[in-house]
C-alpha cells in the first residue's frame, strides 16, 4: 500500500459512518458500562457488522485492505464522537502478527474469520508482573513435547482476554541464561483460547479506574499445538516489535480523537455557560487554555499523520511512531485537564462525561508504552546518547 492513493473520500465516508454509530451509543450508554465495568458488546458488534475493525486486513482475506492511516482515521473518529475503541482496537491490529509473520496456511485459516468477526483476536499476552517493560525478562515458558508446546507462567494486563477467541502470546522457548542475546529465545504463539480455557488457562479480571476489561492470565501446563507457532521458534520478539509501530500510531490517533472531543466539549460549554452575566468563554483565562489545547492537538496530529505516512512507505518510523504516541497522549491529557477546569464543578459530575473521559485519557501515557521508555528510545536511537538500562 502506498500513500499515492488518495483516500480522502473514503475517510469522509468512514467518519460519517462512525459518527452515525456513535450517535446510537450516547453518554448514558458509556456511563452505564463504566459504572458496572461492563464490556460494550453492542458497540463493538455495531463496528464489527460494518466491517470497520477489518479495515486493515487485505481484501484477499476478507478485509477492506485499507492503509494504516485510514485505520487511524477510524479510531480518531470513534474517540472524537464520544466512543471508546479501547474495547476493540486490538481486533484491528493484533492480526498484523499473523499477517506479517504467519504461514500461508495460518493466514488462510484465521484471517477471513477475524475479518468477519467470527473470531476475535484481541488478546495480546506480552507483559508479565515480574518483567514489566523489560520484555526480554519474561519467564513464561513454552517447552516443546512432540507436536505441542506446554506453557507455564503468568501474564498481567492482558486486555480483552475474556472477550477473545485467540491470543497472541509471547513466551520463552529458551531460558534467558541459555541464549547468546537476551532478545533471542522468545517465541510467538497463536493460542486458541476456547480450548485453552478448558485446559490450563485461567483469567482473572483486574478492576481499574477505567472500564478496560483487563486481566491477569495464568498458564498451568497449557498445551499449544506446534502448528500454532508463528514464524520461527526463538524469533518472537522481532515479530512482536514489528507490530509496535503500527500500534503506537493507532493509539496516538485515539488520543487525537479524545483531544478533539475535550476541545469541542469545552468550547461549547464556554459559549453557553454564563457567569457574571457573560459567557465564561469571553474570559481569556478560559479561552487561552482551549486554544492551547487546540494547538497541541493540531501539531500532534501532524506527527501522527507523518508517522503513518512513513509506515505506509515502508520507511523506518520508530522515532516518529513513538513520538506521535507521546505527543498525542500528552495533548489529550492536557485537553482533558483543560476541559475539567472549563466545566468547573460540573467537570467532576458524572452526567457530563468529562470526568469519565478524563480518567480514560490518562491511560495512554502508560500503555501500550510509558513516556519514559519513549524518551529513552529517542535519546539512544535518535540522539546517540548512552543506553540507560
Ligand atoms: C489498562 C492497561 C491495559 C494494558 N493492556 C495490555 C495488553 O493487552 N497486553 C500487554 O501485554 N500489556 C498490556 N498493558 C501493559 C502495558 O504495556 C504496561 O503497563 C506498560 O508497558 C508499562 O509497563 P509496567 O506497567 O510494567 O511498568 P514498569 O515497567 O513496571 O515501569 C514502571 C514505571 O517505571 C518507569 N521505568 C521503568 N524502567 C525505566 C527506565 N529504564 N528508565 C526510566 N523509567 C523507567 C516506567 O516508564 C513506568 O513509569 C496494559 C496496561 C494497562 C495499565
């Protein structure tokens, strides 16, 4: 896919479609789900039925074959129009591991069913409690026994595990002390969770300050057929890393959508709310933070678009994707803070949705990668500073 094709009409149509879907799922819907920490099944189904989550799957496997930048526009629109794609964004991009590194047989077996929504591949088991960001220190082990691997260990923050049929799992196949480089000896598996839940996989939800359906996942002698190994044994970290730029760009797009939502909400309220006999938006103390949030959103959006364009052109984009995620997550957080302040007391009242979106916006400076690790990456790889860890 190259950026020479003009997708602007497609993006306009998709934004209209997403806008119509989001109208059917207003603030009351999200508030109720948030209160109960319930998965937004109906919203995800509506996006699935319209094929929006299959945007990036090539047409030969039943998807729309759209480039990353268009996927990013879908996610921007979902967040801009008041939805939250956190419940299902991984269905859009986790399949990339299978698409880029899976065998032809694996692609033919899984991708069409993922495209139709029949199979949900939205669980991504990488993070472990003992390793955190230091992925090469994970200890979940997959030991080969004949035609299967036996997996033992634990993951944490495995989001949407309860709402997935398949999980992309990273495990050690060679212990860290037996490999030449710590990046070796890790392998990726496509785990059929419907079987695994009956045979060694236990899922325990983690309650968080946001409604994110995230979990601890335990593996106790869980068998995985050798046919479900993705690519070559021992090369898994490379496969996982290759998907991370796309993920960062897409998450950054969600942050842009959030920032736009906060800016519109604040702008409308600032025009409407009268104190001391005039609209609060007439005060520069209210105007300027809204204008500043707009400036941050607009400039981060340029970076998101730039990172997506480089990704589509097959150019290196690690720095751009990481910085797009960092800048967009900060822009949305600053916009969230501005919005709460603009609303005054009503900024913390549930019925305006501002406090909920404020909580939701905070996540993206932590996950899928925290800001410090982005700065370390840029310091080392872009600026040639010594590695800090
Ligand atoms: C709601 C939620 C959903 C998630 N979903 C998934 C998922 O689906 N799948 C999955 O695999 N993971 C998931 N994650 C995990 C997420 O990717 C990690 O939380 C994130 O990468 C940060 O890792 P950590 O929480 O282990 O923090 P740690 O690695 O423990 O770090 C803690 C703090 O120390 C800082 N720090 C650590 N090392 C350094 C250093 N060398 N220099 C400077 N600062 C440092 C970090 O930046 C961070 O601020 C999710 C997390 C959350 C909260």
